[in-house]
C-alpha cells in the first residue's frame, strides 16, 4: 500500500469513521485529521472533539457550514423546485458537496496528501464527496476504506472496533442507517429493505409526529419570499437558517414532509428510504404556489423540465459543474419577480393553500372571470383556435382527400 | 348571418346550453339536435331528455361514453403520469375530445350542417371541443354563441331565458362554475377568483369530506395493475369504471385529492380553481409507486419529461394529434412490465405508501443493502467515479494550468 | 372605423407600405409617420426619405439599428446555436423585435395613437412585430391593413397604387418575396411555392454565387471568439458588424449558406423558402466547432436541447419574454470559456474545419490517445461499465428468473 | 488468474485481436473461438478464416449480419434523425450491439464460459460490447485484455506478436486507427490527435474523393421512402443494403459526408476523429427533407428533442434498453406517413434539395401563398396574436401599474 503522511478524514463520530481512524494509521502510517462539517446535524455534534482525539485523530476541525449550506445550496435548489424522482428533496445530496469542498480547503491548508471518507461502495455519497474533491483538488488521492478493506459487514466493524479499543455506542433504536442535517433526516435499512413492508412510522420518525398523532387543529402560517428566497415567517423577517429551523418544528408537529420511496441510486441499483423533511416540504410547496402567480406559463413550463435536470445533477453530486452553474443562472433569472406572501394551512400531514399574493402577480381577476372585460375580446379566440388548430385541419383535409382518391 | 338547416349542440341542460337552443333557432332558422356525452356526470343527466325537448330541441342523444372515456382517455393519461402544472389531473381536459368526436359522428349521421357548443370565449373548453371537431370534420362550421351574441353576463342570460320562457333552476348553492364527470369535479368563480382567498371547503366540496371531517381511522386498500392499468381493487377484479367509482367513494370519504391552484389557461390568462379528484389522485399515486420498482432509472427519468409534454397536450385539447399518438406509443412501451400490487393507507387527506410488489420488480434487496453481495463489486465504484468525474477532473486541471501560467 | 390622429408606420418603401400611407390617411384621417429600422438592408434604404414624403408621410425616421442588432440580437442567438427546424438561421425573425421596439419608442415620443405594419395576415412577421409592441406598449392599438382591407392580391395593390398616384417600381427580377438585412436574404413565392420544384439558383441568388460558379481555390479564414462572440477575423480585431459584412462577402463568394427548406410557420401552415446567410452560416459553424473543445459533455448536450427552444422562441417573436431572458442567462453562463480561434476552409459551398484552439480547451491529447497516460487508469473502465450497465444486468437477471419460474 | 475452458473472442484480424488469441490461451489455458460479425467491412474480411486458425483459434464464425444491421439498427436510427453532437452518424456505435448480441448467441451455443473483446480501456466500444453482453448473458464473464495485460503500446504489441510468431501486416498507410462497416469509415490517431491540425484528406479518405477532386458536374438522385425507410433509388426498388452500397459509391464520388469533429466519449474525455459516411449522410438529409412536408410542426419539434436522446443512447451502447425501445415506439409512430420521394443534387461535398413530394404532404400551396384562400381567414391572426401574446400584454401591464405606483 502507498504511504501517506497526513490524511484528512470526513468524520462523523459514527461507527464507520471511528474505526477508520486507527485503520488509516495502521495501513498508511499517517497522521489523521478529522473534519466535521456542521450542516445542522445538531446533537450528533456533541462530544465529537473528545471522541476523535480519543480514537487517534491528531486534530479535529468542526466547521460551521449552516449558513452557507442554506444560502448557497438549499435555496438555489428550492428556487429550482428540484425534486428527485417526484419525492426526494435532496437533503443528503447537497450536503456532500459543501463538506467535500471544505475538506479540500483544510487538506490544502494542512498540507495533507490524501483525503478519506467513510462512504460505502454501494451508495451515492462516495460519488458526491469525490466529485467535490476532484473539482477543487483534481490530483488529490482519495481513500475510500469500504471499497478496499476486508471488513464486509457491521458485525466485522464492531469486532474491529473492539480489537482497537474504540469506544462505540450501539443501541438497538439507532440502527436504521441515517443521515441528518438542518434540512432532513433519512432512514434506510432493516425492514425498509423490502419495499413491500409498510414502514413502522411510530418507530422510525424523529423529526415528525405521525399523521395520526398530529394535532386536531390546523396551524396557519405565512411565508414571505423575495426573489424566490424565504425571508420572513408569519410577517417576521428571519434569516434562512432560522426559517428552516422554525418550519421544521411546525412541520414536524403537523406530520408534514414524511416520504417513503424506492429511488434509483446513481451507481445503478434501486434503494428504499424514508425521509423526513418537514420544513423543506413546506418551503417547496410555498415556493411553487407563489410561482403559480408570478411566472408566466412558458417560463413555468420550461422550468418544470429544468427542475428535473437540476434534481438529477444535485442527486449525482455534480454541484461544481458548468451545467449546474448555467442552470442556476437560468433559474435565478426566473426568480426576479418571485416575491410575495404565501398562506398555508398545515393539518395532519397536509399542506393546504390558503391564499397567495404578490406585487408581481400575473393573475388578473378581470381576465379570468367569464364576464366581459376591456382587454380580452372573446371573439379573438375564434381566430386563435383556427390558427392553433390549423395543423389539425390541414391533416384532416389531407386524409379526406386521400380517402376520396381511393 | 349565415343560415343552417340542422345544428348539433353539445348540451348539458345548464343555463348556457338551455338558452342556446332558442337562440340558435331564432338566429339560424335551424333545427337543433341536443347531444349529451355521458362521461359520468350522473345526477346532472336526470331529466335531460324532457328538458331539451321542452326548450325547443327536435331530438336528443344521450350517449354513454363512460367505458370509452376510462379506457381510451383516462387510462392512457394515468399511464403517462400526466399532471398539468404539478397539480391538475386533467379531468375536464380529456372529457372534451371524446364528446367532440361523438358530436361529429352524430352530426355526420344526421346530416347536420353545423356544430354548436356553449363554452365561453375565455376558456380552454372551446379550444378542446373545436380541435376535436376539426380533426374529424375539418370543414364543419362551428357556432360558439358566447363569442358572438350580445349576452355578456349571467344576469343577461337569465333575462334571456325568462324572455324565451326557458325553465331554469337557480339556487345560490350551485353558483360556482362547475364541471363534473366520472373522474373529477371542478369549481371556479366567486370568491375563488381572488387567489388570496382561502377556499371555503365546507361550502365547496361535494365529492369529498374536508380533511377535518374525514374519519380518524385509516383505510387500507390494494390496487392491482396490469401493464400500467388498474385491474383490481383489494384483490377483486373489476372493470376500470367501477374501480374509479369505488375509489372516488373511498377517496372522498378520506378527503383525498382536493387541490387548489392557479393555472395557466391555453388562451393566455391565469385562472384559479378547486378540483376534487379523489379516485384519480389515488390511482396516480399508486401507479407512480408501482413504476418506482418496475421501471429502470433512464426510462423513468425520460418519462418524467414526457409526462410534462403529455399533460400540456391533453390540457390543450390536442388529443387527436400525431404527437399525442406518438407519445402514447412511447408510454405504452414503458408500461409492459408495470404490473403488480400497491398497498396504500388513506388517512385524512394523506395517501401513504404501504408496500409495493411486482413480478417485474427491478429492486433487489441484495444489491441495495450495504453488505457485500455477489453481483456488485464495491471496488467497481472507484472506476465508475473516476470516469463519471473525468470531465470535472479535466476542467479542474485546465483551470489549474491556466492559473499557473499567470 | 375608429379614427386616429397620428399613426406610426413600419415603412420599407416597398409596394405594401407605399400604398398603406394613403390608405391610412384615407381611412383614419390621420397623419402618418414612417419609420425605417436600418438593420443592414443597404441599397433598399436609398431614397426612402423622398419616397415616403412623396407618398404622403408627414415625417420619416431612418434609425440605424445595425450595431444593436448585431450585439443584442444576432450574437445572443449565435451563442445559443439556435437553428429553426435544422436549417433556418432566423434572419428575419430577430429583425422584427428590434424594429418593433424602436417603433414603440418613436410612437411614444411622437404621441402617436396607433402603430401600423404592412405584414400579411398569413405570416410570422405580424406576430413578431405585434408581440414587440405589446411588450413595450400593451395598450397601443395596432393596425394591420392586410387583415382588414379589401385588397386581396398584388394586382389589386398595383391598381390601388395607380389610383392614388403612388410611384412604384416593378421589375420582373424582383418578384420573389424577399427580406434582406445584414444577416440574410430570404426568397419566397412563385415557383418556390411548389416544394417539388428545384430552385433556380442562378436566378434567385443575390448575396452568393452558385456552388458551380464559386472559385476553384479554397479560401482559408480564422475567426477568433471571446466568450462566444466573434471579435477578430484573420487575426484582425473588428467590430461585430464589420465581421459579418466581411464574412458575407467571403461566404457569398464561396457559395456558403444557401438553404432551401419547407418550414412550419407559427400561424399553422407550412411554407417554403430559400435563404442566403453566408456570413451567418460561417459564424454558426465556427462557434459550434469552438464549443466542441471548450464545453464539457453534459453542458453541451443540455445546451443542444436549449438551442431548440431558443430557436422556437426567436422564430415566434417572443424575444421580449422572461423565458428568452432566462435562457440567455443560461447560455451566457456557458459561454464564459468559449474563447479561442477557429480555422476554416471555405470551398464551393463547403465549410471545412481546419483547426481549433483555445486556452480553455478541455481536449487532452494525453487522455485521448489509446496509449497509457498518468491520469486515466484503463482498468477504471471495468468498474465504470459494471455500474453504468447495472440496470441492464438487473433487468436481464429479472427476466432470466421469470423465465426459469415458468 | 481465473481459468476458462472456452472463450469466444470478437475477432477482426487486426493486430489487437491477433495477439489476443495466444494471450488468452497462455493466460487462461482456454480454447479460443473467433467470431467475426460481417457488418459490411468487406475487404477486411478476406482471409480471416485462415488467419484466425493460424493464430491459434480453434474455430471461426463469420456471421453475415449486414441485412439485420441495416434494417434493425441503421434504419431505426435514420428514422430518429439521430446525430451525435451535431455531426457523428453513429457508424461504429450501432455496429457494436449487433455483434455483441451474436457473440452471446454463439457463446451460449458453444457452451463458452467467457467472452473476450479487444477494445481499449479508453474508448466507447468496450462499453457498447459489454452492455450488449450483459443484456443477453448477465452472468457471462467478460475479458478485456487491454484493461489488464502489461502491453501498453503499439510497439509492445508488435513485439508480443513477433515473440509469438503471429504474422502481422503493418503498412504506413494504414496506421490511423480505423473502424469500417457498411455505413461508415472512421479515422483516429496520429496527427488528428491535435485538434488544431487540419486533416490531410488526400491521405485519409478511402471511401470518398476530396471535395476538390469530386466531379465538376452534379449528380441528381431520387430516393423513395416508405414509412421512413428508403425503398428505392432513382425509381428502382432495392433492398436496404443495396441502397446504402449504391449511395456510398455515388456519395463518395461526390465527396459527400466527410466530417471532422472533436467528440465527447462516454468514458469522460474528448477525442477527435474524421468520419466518412457518404451514403448515410445522403439518407439522413433526404429523410429529414421528406419529414419537413410529412410531419406536423409539434411532432417534428418534439422529435428534434427525442433525436438528441436517441443519439446519446446509441452512442452509449444502450441499444438493448427499455428506453431505446420506447423511443423507437415513439419514432415508428411518427413515421407512418413519412412516405414519398426526395430529389437531391450532389455536387462537390454539397447535398442540395431538388424537390420533395409525398402523398401525405401537409404542405398546401393554397395556404402558403400570401393571396387569399378559402380555408385561411387572415383576420383570424388578429385573434391569434392577441391570445398568443396575452401573457406578454399581462406582464407589460403589471409592470406599468407597478411603475405608476412608485
């Protein structure tokens, strides 16, 4: 095996990255610097410093990325209405590029000669991390232990940890595979691995109540947007991080944003997961509702197609690519008038529109009503239909003429 | 004004088409044949024969189109997952072409020299009707009274009806503008014309309970599909019409499929409506859930884009066009393996996945799990990422080289 | 007929707009101000002032729009690689919005109460002019004589001109319907109206030699681009207008950019035209060649799809729309590295690549060659193929298992 | 290394596959069966049997795939108008799947336990071959020597051949890397590896004359299509293979279909090649010309987008996938009326339209002309424009109102 002097490790404090520290030292003879990107995973951050050092890291960086995460990754994706395969709000997907980029910055500053991550060889996250690293340090060696070591299962991991005296906390409750941040919490594994099993939400959910246990009274909220970005909640100006935190609480209480899906991973297989995205689901809904009055039809319809591509790109970890940047330029242009207020009623899993307004509204009561108005001349539609339908007429007449010939 | 001998009228028995009968006779000196397409509007069909004759029609056709409607229009659209602007399930849109086509058949059989409809000049339905007529009788004159007569409001209509002794039934409850069929019920007008007004669902809903009044216990159902088409409910083989009727009942009871939206009409303005599509919403959800295990990723992703176009085409009334037919050929091909069972939990407005299975499932627990398996070699992903990411690496190295030059 | 005081007329000095002046005065009792947008139609501009006044206009504006035309309309379209239906380089299409916008500016300055154009009711140009007017003066009345007057043919036009003593010059050579500007010259009508007739290029072509008469020696040129825009020809910095003029000359000499096509008009019918776009064809080719080394694959492929939409929008006259602006934002972002030199060989109708270079080139001889290199590990492709092909493997194994069951 | 009993090898008789035979025997101790797919490479097929046996193969299959190649691979791609990156007509791309599939059939019949190909690890062909194999034998081991052996260059190959007494023919003229079949001939390598080098066509071209040496007299041809497929040349019914052969001759004589491009390989890097596709270029052009009168606008425009995807899929070797099949279903539906005759003039590299006709033509001289006709009421366009432009009007009025407020 190649030797390294200093390796920067994407560290979470979980079982995987805990045993990677001694494994790296043993196999590469290197110093290990742990890096934690704080993207809002909260309680998972507690005690990480002590833990990393105890496990053998020479140093730990705990980087607060929450604000950058919200403004530079989450909001551009909301503006795009990007949803992967109709359901997934990309919570893990866009967290990887921001962490990967910071890893590179630290690795360069520290003069590290490799970067390591603890992602499995069957998942998307390895791709997302590594594409970010390639974008900012194309020559940096990457170590992905799961793809090369002999450990093949959770049981062997635990054994390795015990052999190396790594303190690990294993509780039966926490054994779904999870990913948590400011935006969402995902659950994979165990009984969920059979798509024919109904999820046991009572057991699974952490951010949200079940729909059954959500309150019997609706909660009304108002979200204000400026140029596609949420800027106030219930009339109170707040920064983006706080809006999401507040909506997570309100949304979770009302059982909003629980999603169960089988998705297509980038690496070729299908997987099944349950996602909790309470605040995110509300923001997406509100944003689209506002767009329904602020965007003209052609822009909105084309943007629906762009959304699909944007979601693929984010899911695939291609954040730092010319195409993502060009699509964002498109999207930002469309958002210039997406400013206004959206009222929503939240009730037992439902997000219900309760009124939209905007100074840039393209909705006009005068035109919409079936009564006469001053702008719209109903007789214009006769001409419109004749021309819009001309290709149909021409084709029908061609077919008639053909029939008559026979 | 041109004279006609015999005019076939798309008749509903409502105020609009009721006054059109005497208006046609008066203005064109013609006989009027009323045609009703039964697409499941039910109670609205009662007493139509008598009413039409009393109002001056010489004859009435009440055509049962329900089965054709379901199999030739609704199911192809479900297979396409076509949703207009993210919300509207196209209930009115695909009802117009089928009626328009039957109108032409009757007009040709009867030797009529014009076809008339009562659609407003500001709406989509005029386009949908007329495109259908152009497709099957490109030379047939079309009379659209709302675009040419002097009547400019509901009040003037009522006055005209009274002048002509047309018996009309006006009740304050029914004055939203509605369209009802087997698939859905739409509501427009009045307070809904301001998108900032929250809908008064207690007052509006007819097919569905409000979310608040839906039962506190969930309802579990199983829908079985064959090649993308629903064929059984809860294990019982049923024809498509009965499945929709049954799901409307179950869905309505559980407050499923209520949608409030501002949409872009084809004729250029935005309008706001509330839609009830209880059974339809369940079928769409179930169908997509099943596709998530039966379709491979590339097919599914491309089909997401095709869905957008299909929705536009249906919304625009372009059913009888080469493009719609070609898109249907694409879609039908993708549906060959969309066969299996979908379990759903319905609860107070929520449709919740509760297990999916298919003999053609492409989901494999073996690959999905993070443990080792026999097919998937985790180390393959290193190569995959290097090549998938090669354009990123190349670009980053080009930028590095440029920087070094400076 | 409504009366107007002052009407601004899009004036060309041709037969149509010449008789419109007296017709407007006669029918609306108005003063007529002629406006000519100079977009490079050259000799067609000669003597226009005198002609307009003699024909009855009170005033004429001849506006030099060439530079704005090139930088704000032509270059954004080149950057988009927008081609309508695979052949048409949009020469007339983007000339209409710029003229329409200037018409509005003059109309507002002059306090005119209507704008008039001489476009036929069967063509695209009426749409393009009027959409531009609506964008900048949504309430301005528009007069389109061809849609309302009694004149129904060229013969009746000539008669009207003679009745009104309008001096007209009719020569048999000029009786194709033409549109000329800096970018192109189009030909429609006469024998071209049957798509089965081969064009008589000897008779038709004005900007270009026929392929047969083009010189027997090739011409080599080098075009330099910065951020997608041509900035130099054969190493000499030139402004955009001069580059196009020079390339028109060189291209015309070498029979470049002659195109014969049947196209779909926006107003629903097909039409047939011959286009000469010598310089434009060269610029498009060169720009795409340069992009082939400067854009990464995903950006280029997505941009191919955007090109199609951009072409539709330009063709349809929807230049001043949010979607066109948002697409331009996308495109501009992609052009940031489209800088470099393209060598071309022009020979008897052929544009032949003769070498491309760019400081931002993503082409790497090292990777491309089949020999070993330091970055690309050939064994990576085994992993790549296994994962890229995993959906195929999974499907094949599912089918195998199904077969075995039976 | 794993041992195999019998390996089926994709054999061409070139240097690569010649040395692979002894290499396989040496390294796997296996019998080697050579398989040649005859897809029209002609003279390259001569003497292959003797050569393969002499080199150590136990058996050789020379499979005539030409007819299947034309009807099941080439024609579906012509119908799609699929062009990769605007230039490449996919000649190598669709030849790989057909050969790969036959390899599997022979391997299964022969009871072989592995399949081997001689493609480089940096190219597309390895992917195309292997995806075909996975589709029909998902468990079949694949041996790709270039990705695993120690031979790293042409020089080492030659040395290996001499060591093993493999008779090889090396001539300086043939040292571009080439791929030849019925459809095309490609050239890569040497001086072409620098995109700034102009190709030396005198030296490179084999199927075609240079544009300079093509005859000074044009050649006129007529191609007849039925449902998108060429069925006759100059009025003579011919099968597809013969049409392509004849057009290759005519096209090559007239220097048609020479293309020089930098393309994006699937495996992530750019490469540069020169392609000769004389007959293919003519067929593509003719097919699109015919579509211009047979397809309605919406179908044609949507199909332009589908073409891009179809090209990607073919290029990527994803022929045997549900998405390719579904796209073909779409395309076939559009081709039902693509029947008619196309006249072309071929002259020194130019394909020039010389008349199109079809019994299903949607072109109507009556509508296209600017004179009055019976179907098209010019005044209809006023209504059309008002509604088509309504979103522009609405937006302009909203902006006006906003301005007035300020």
